[in-house]
């Protein structure tokens, strides 16, 4: 079999940290074993355009493995070239870089699996961190210190507590629920959530969250909004000019879900015109983000309000260990012909959706 693995290149960092599995140098720790078993393994970071290593190796690839951090986009055009493809493994969570509907509708015999749960705690922690960074105005405060300056008032006038704030999550699945759990000790005024289905009563009670079924009403009540839903046709461009009009003036928005859930230019404009006091997160579209992406530069009138970082919340070392391990298990299960996958990892099984949405994301 031919296995094509697409990951970011780490250079010297791969030597610094041997558990940095998600890079071309360490290849999720599975390259040697696969080669020993007689398989051909291609590991590359080169994934854009028809001359890329990825696309050149696609026509005879049986297995493609990639991460959401450096995603090998499997568009309709690429899937048409991938005549032998049987298995796509996402080392991490989120298969929105794959045209799942195309596979499904054309009855292609391709299975798509993720390592469900591998990132949930890592991303939830990043969400809470980003909320604090924005609300407390940390970034400009730190930049001031590094620049040799000292202007307490300049920072304090735009810095707040998260206590007594209304905080809303769009999506209350595995990650969104963990965010709510982690926010409880901060004594928010209220926790709200928006989801296509209600949390189990028990889970709702545990965090004291209230469901709001209208998105406009949700954002109109919230001081802080965090996005924790998958990207699909229904959530693409969800945060746009139209919805931003309904946000509370001076609220904060945090997105570690997927960049394309927001219309990039609209969010940047909303920070610049004061609708949002700040926006932060780690997800972009496309990835890597181009140098001129509007999210690299936006800020509010005080030069604050930008807490953007590259996509790493779900690829911290603890998560890498989990998704490398999970990827190994999926590939071994496929190669052994047992196909005894963990049910929660299956997105498409031989071209068929296992559940209506992207996996059983609503289990908390
Ligand atoms: C909570 O915030 C509101 C304004 O949103 C304020 O009127 C109220 O005094 C605050 N309560 C506490 C306990 O700080
Ligand atoms: C600020 O920009 C956002 C995003 O385009 C828009 O929804 C909002 O109406 C604008 N507000 C003002 C006061 O111009
Ligand atoms: C590694 O994967 C196996 C099989 O899915 C699982 O049973 C085990 O708990 C995983 N270990 C870690 C550290 O994630």
C-alpha cells in the first residue's frame, strides 16, 4: 500500500522535542513500522497546487493522513484523481478540509476517520486562555513591557474581569461543554449556549447554562462569545456583517473552531469599528494563513483586541501524543482488515456517513 502523510515541517524543533509527532520529521511515529511491513510511505509538507508532492502522489495513494493544523485539502478535483484512495485519517479532529459530501454522493469507497477526543481539553484550555487574554487586555500590556514602556492607565482603561460577564458558546459539544465547565469557577453572570440540540438536563444543570435557540438573541445578550462548533455548510460564514450587527457593542469573540466559520473581513471590520472589543483564536482559512490575511493586522482604536496565534491549540505536546497514538490504531485496524475502529472516530465508513453531522459531536 502507498501511504501519503501530509504534515508541517518542524526543522530544528523536531530535535528539541521528540514528542512533536505531527511534523514531517517525526511522521506521527508510524513511518518506520509501515515501511518495515512493506508499505511505501511518502511524508511531505508540500500540499498546495497541482505540482505539489501531495497532489503528485495522490493518484496511487491508498491512505492519506493529515492534520487539521497543516491540512491536505481533499477537494472534489483532487478526489477525482485519487482513484485508489480507501482511507483518510485526520490526526486530530475536524474533517472540513475534505469534501465529504462529494465522497458520499458519488458513493466512493473511502473511509474518513478522526481521533475524536484527542484535542478537547487542549482546545478548551486555549479558549479560556484567549478569553482572559482579551478581556484583561494582556497582549498590549506585554508588548508595552517588551518595548521598555510603562503606561498603566493605557492598559487599565481597556481591561476587565470575566467575573459577572455573560458568556455564550456557539456549540456545546465535547469542546464547548468543557469550556463551560472551566468557566464556572470564574462566577460569570450567566452561561449561555446555542446548539441544534439541548444538552442533557443533568449536564445543563452541572454548569448552570441556559440554552438560547435564536443566534441573534444569543449574541445580543453576551459580553463574550466563543465558537465551538464544527465547520460545515450550515456554519460556514455564520459570523458575518449581518450577525455582527446584533453583537453587544464592545463584546469579545473567541474562535478556535475553524476560520471559515467567520467572514474574515467582517470580523476585522467589527473590531476596528468597535462592535467587538477584540477577537482571538488560532484558526484561519486557508492554512497556513497568507501574509496579508486581515486577521494578522486588525486592532481596535487603542491598538488592542487582537489575540490571534497560528493553529496550535489542539497540537500541544499532550495532544500530539494522543492523536499520534490514535492514528496508529486506525491505520493498524485498516491494514489488519479488522476495521474495528472506535465508533466515535468514524466520519465516513466506505463513503457512508455514520451520523447526520460531523461525527457524534454532541456527546459531552
Ligand atoms: C455586574 O455587572 C453589572 C453590569 O453589567 C453591574 O451593574 C453589577 O453591579 C455587577 N455586579 C457585581 C456583583 O459586580
Ligand atoms: C461594524 O462592522 C460590522 C462588521 O462589518 C458591522 O456588522 C457593524 O454594523 C459595523 N458597525 C458600525 C457601527 O459601523
Ligand atoms: C492509544 O490508543 C489506544 C487504542 O485506540 C487506546 O486504547 C489508548 O488509550 C490510547 N493511549 C493514549 C495515551 O491515548
